[in-house]
C-alpha cells in the first residue's frame, strides 16, 4: 500500500505517452466484525480512514468506497 507522500510524488510525475492505465479500489472506513479484526490482529478503523481514502482516491482519480 503506497503512502500518501508516495502517491503525491507520483501525481506530480508526468506519465509517458501511451502509459499504462491505473485501476484502483479505494476503501475507507470499512465495517469489519470484531472477530475478523481480532483473528487478523487488525485494530479498530481510525476515524481518519474515510478522509484518507478520499485523498488517495482523488490522487488516483478514482471514487472511494466509504
């Protein structure tokens, strides 16, 4: 998973002509059952996850699922 700073740098770098198309699935603030989180060692989703998903989606010219 790229960091926001890496995505910002990528957004400022011009794509070469005929460059590949990027497809992205950006998910923010998913609802996961407690047992799934515990089984995988995942913490509670931070309240900022939805905001971060919006930023990532904007950088990738995608629409976030929130």
